[in-house]
C-alpha cells in the first residue's frame, strides 16, 4: 500500500531505525514486567508447558497425564518451549515465545514494506500499534505467532519471487510447513494471501498481451505455480493423513460465519480489564478515518497485485 508523499520521502534514517528498535522494546515491557502476563489463556499454556517438560521426571504427574505427539497444527508454543526449556526456566521460555509472537506482528508490516518497496518507510511502523490487541489479551499465543509469521513469509515470497528458483523450492515448503504446525489459520491466511498476490500480478499482465492473443490462462507463471503447489502439498498431505477422527470432530462446534464478524467488532465491546478506552477506540476510529481520508484525497494507492 503506497501513501503518496509519505513513501516518497524514502526509508528510515539510522535515527528512525533506532527509534523503531526502542519502540519494539517498549512494546514488550508489559509482558516482562509481570510474573504471569494477564492473558486469558496464558495460564493454561504455561501449565501445559510445565507438565510436558516435567512429565518424564515426575511420577506424580505421570499418574494423571501423558503426552501424545502427533502431526497437527497449533504446536508453535509447545515446540519452541520444549527447545528453550532445556536451558531456560519454563516460565521464562514461555515469555520468550510470547515475545516472539508479538515481535512477529510488529515485524510483519516492516518486512512486507521492505519486500514491496525495497526500503522500510515510516508508515510501516504502524504495525507496532496493533501488537497489543484483544486477540493477545485472550492469550491466543499460537494464532498471534502464526499471524505475524504468515505476513513475514508472504514478504519473503515476494522478495524471492524474481530470484533463483532453487531458493523458493528449498525454503518455501519448509517454512510453510512450519507455519502449518504453528496454527492452521495462519497457514490458510498465508495461502490465500500469496495466491491472491500471484493472481493479481497475472491479471495485471493480461492487458499487456498482444491484441488477439489475450487469454487469462496464457503465460501463467509456471515456476511460481509449481512452487506454490510444492509448498502447499506437504501441509495438505499432513492434514489429510493426521486429521482428527470423525468422533473427535463431532465434539467440536463452531460459531459460524456470523460469529467471525461479531468477533471482528469485538474491538469495541467486551475488552478484558484493565484496558484503555481512549487508546483502543482512538486507534480503531482514527486509523480507519485516516485511511478513508487518504483514499478520498487520492493520497492512498493500492497496486493491482495487492488488491
């Protein structure tokens, strides 16, 4: 997304980069200033990490719990904490994972800005405004981690798109599979975003074809399509082979499409205490109004591939 003169001023200066680092550090202060971050699901996550790590040495825990690893999504926190807990306390390792999740959300617009324009512009710092959100307050650590990871991976795809083919075929399947194991919705977000980006680029090329030979299916980017197929094939195969049994799925209920829109509007309602009414509503209203005003003033331009 380009915003006229804002992007024309160039990238961040060294002072701007330092300011970005300091802002990112400030964003993490609330997390590390409390023993147990006041995130709704976090105590459950922390307890699970403790049980997984202590279970092999605890006869008491073994009376009540057992770990059954399987190839399934939603394992971001479990996998990373298991690695970090070998040299960090479990609670510290869990905070590191939450920090990585928040940092990925902050880094996502920076990475996408760099991939699209070749530089980091001040507008990309807006991502820092979305680090602390209702989703974070609910403690959805794996989802937050995967959301930032998905956009960073999209930025990497764009950056590698015109590079050596072997890099895409080597990196993309591995990283997309890791994203799948982080959270299924994060993987779906990435798949839709990168697919839409390639579709947008191709649609933009169709009018450039010689008259009489224009065809939507002509000159499809075969290399990109092959790379997309490879990186999506591995998670798709895992999902089909290791998906839960139908008896387990029957016990899970979903709120339906309307519930998704209701949750999107949840920014204005039912925020978990304590929260800042002014900051939450101010950002929601102010950023939306700014985007509308920029569009009306024709200072906001979205390139076709991004549409």
